[in-house]
């Protein structure tokens, strides 16, 4: 590892060549190392010139890449196949109307705000855990969380998830009594393009820009899908006194608002992460499927979860 970074430190120009994998390793490592070495220069003008060149090199090469994708051998695009009666695979196709951003976990990067990418393949993605947290929050908003916060000084004090939310997502983290797993499984969403946006915060007194901040984002206009699997354990809905049709109907409403109203990106206050829903699809265990808008699919839920279809 030491030899690797020593070799990278010898770069005196922008590393040549890039592909989606190099957004996670070689190319971005080279740009980052070049950027870090430049910071050691004594001459301030030369230092800033080299650092800006490293940033510009990364941005130009990364933005030029089209159709970032995972290797097809991973088969991440394969349709989910529910295995048991009462299980439903749900897919919601959407198109970004505003940029999407999530902070990358990479500790060293030539940019201060790189978008989150797969650490091996360099493809931008939104993790399953992020979807789960935002969907739980959106479901809570559907159940009146906003009114609760207004009455409790913006805190969650006294809030308890209703049975339908516990059924979908399980108990809140740290719960020890009556613990149960959620019936909803979330899957990552993969994007295929990166671009760059600049936010210029303004001083409120002078009403002038301070220091422009560059963000690596997935640009508006890119299409992707949210994949969910409703997979309750046998008798789970009965034990928790919920109706799957009602639960999934509420979930559809919450997902629609998350995508089209609240946003599912960091910097949501800037309007990022809003999308237009293009289509939806629900598949049950016998591979029977229904497609259409979310409102249309809600109307199909009784048939998809009927006893004849094998409701759990």
C-alpha cells in the first residue's frame, strides 16, 4: 500500500485515462495524490494552480463518462422473484427532475463533496439502508409526525410507530422488548452518470457570494428504479393486527411523496433529489404481475394479495 501511494505521488500531471472503476481506485487516487502533493508546495500561486488543475482534471474526465454500469455478470438488474405466497416484488421507475447527491464515504478525495459510489466498481448508488431510513421517515410523516414535532418542540419524545410501520420496518433501533423484523426489504438504486454542481452561499449582510462549493452529483434527467420486496414471515400480519392491503397502500403513498415532494437526496432543502414517477410494477410469487401508476397499482393490491393468490 505504501509503494502504491509513493508511486502515485510521482504524478506531475493529470493521470491518463479513466473509467467507472477508476472513479473508485486508480484514476481518482492519482488525482487525489496529485492534489495532496501540490499542497506541500511553498509557492502559494503554484500550489493553488496545481490543486485547481487536479480538481479540473477529475471533473472533466468523470463528467465525460457515459452510462456507468456494474458488470452484467452481477445480474443486479434481474427482476426480483417472490418465493412465497403473500410476498410481492415492487419496482418504481423514476426520472430525476433535480440533481441527486449523497456524501461518499471515501476518506480521501480530490473533491470535498464527491457523490457516493460503489467502492469496487465506482458506480454512483443509493444504498438499501438509506432507502429504508427515508421510507420509514416518509411513512411517519404520513402518520402525523409533523404535527407531533410541532407539539413537542421538534423532538421525537413520546412518538411511537403505529403497527403498520412496525410491520414494514420492524422496531426502532435499540428496542429490546417485543422485537420484530420488518416485512419490507429494500435494495440499492444504481445511477449511470455524474456531473458537477456549484453552490455559492451568500453572506446575509452583504448579499454577496462567499466561497463557491462544488458537488459531484447525479444530474437531472437520469432514470433509475426503486426496488422493494414485501416479504412477511408466516402469520406476521395477523400477529401484528394489520391488513397487508392497507399497509402497502400507505407505503405506496409514502413512496410517492418521498420521490416527488420531499426528495430523497442530501441537500433536500436546495430542492435536490426530486423525481417524476414513470411507472410501477408489482410481481407476486406465481410471477403474475401488474404494471401502471402507483394509484392504479394500489387498486390492484386486493387481487394481488387475495386468498386465491396466497395471502400470508
